[in-house]
C-alpha cells in the first residue's frame, strides 16, 4: 500500500471527522474512547466548535490526535494497510499509535500534557515562514535568538524565536533578497531550544509510558530516519518540541510512490507537490476523499 502521513497543529478545521463518526464504526470507537478520556462535551467541541475555539492548543492537539487516529482506523477497517508511518510534529504521535508503538490512551494522555506545557511553559515568541529560499541561505542570515524550526522543503522553511529576534531576522532576510515572509498565528517559539525546559518535563512523563517496537516502518521527524528501538523513539519524542522538524528528510526517505495524508486539510500534500522526489500525497481527510481514492492510486 502506501505510507500513512499525519499532519500537525494548524490543519484543524471545525467539524473535522464528523462524517467518519457518523458512518464508520471503527472511527466511532476511537471518538468514543476519546470522549471517555476527556469528559463530556469533547466531541461537541470538535464537531460544532468555532475555528477560534478549535485553535486553542489544549483542545487542538488532542482533537487532531483523535481525528487522525479515527480516520486511520477507518482505513484499516477498509483493508488499507500502510507500509510505514510518519507524522509532522504533533502528527508523529498519531503515527506511533498506528505503528502500534503507543496505545491510543497513552498517546491521548501524553498529548494533553504536551499541549498544556506548550501553552504554559513557553517563553514569549513566535514563528515565521520563509518561502522561496534554500535553508542554507536562511540559516546564514539568522540573528542570535532565531532558529530553524521546520525544514518543510527546499523552498519552505519555518523559523522560531523571540519577537525581537524574528524582527531582526525579517530585516536580515529581506536584506539578503528573501522577500516572502509570513508570521504564523502561534503563541510561542515552538520546535526551538526555547522549549528545552518543557521537553525535560515531557521526558519525565514519557519515562512512565510503555513503548513497543513499531510493527511497520516508522520515520522520525526529529532524526529523519527509520527508528525501531522503543527507547530511542521515547527519547526523540521528548526532544521533539525543542528540535526542528526534518520533513524534507522524511520525504526523501519515503521517496516516490503514494502516501496518504491521514487528517484534515491538505498541508502535507501541498508540501510534497513543491518537493522534488517526494511521494504523491493523497489527502483523505473526509469520507468522500476516501471514496474517491481508488481512482487516484
């Protein structure tokens, strides 16, 4: 079959997953388990909440995990078997659930803690997309206090830093001839060294969680490599929030062929289309998209 790829925070949309909940017993099971873990009203927040409500990190992250795993379970029930899994930032946790390295319940509880720490234990700062330049040129122009957060592709890089550092980075990047810059609507300098204290606290949480050897190929977005040792996966997952997302390396490792974007939106599909040698990514975030998939693979 193909790789299952799971998007990260920013892909959420109101009503995501509701069609799967209504039509798929396999997906509904995951949604019901999440409702039991979170408490009454969780599914209503996903299915009926506003975009603003759904953008709150402490809801967004557990909601995306739930929707992504539910869609993936529906695909499994339909007979689709991934040859491997990978995820972009938060999506990596969904990938570990599908690779059977992590139980859904442990993943859900971990993501609740991850989201809380990323909401509370984070210094002031932000992120900025830099488009149309090679990562090496961007790195050369970055001032102290600004770091590469996401290597999304040869022409799309995300940087993190304090507001002052991002202001300086914007000026220096424009001076270097890089004009396409966009501040992202996030509350902190994620995937940077600023989050090391939060990462250390996450490591303590992960020490008590059981990880198993993945049953299919799992590519870490932290290392950009296949990872099979449970102890290594645990360590990388702790470092993830303070390390850059090496999505370019993930795409290169998968190579040509088909992959499914298992979650709302088409963010990973868009990145792949702009990356030479990347897989053909098919977005399957709705029941209609799954139904139409046969004609595309």
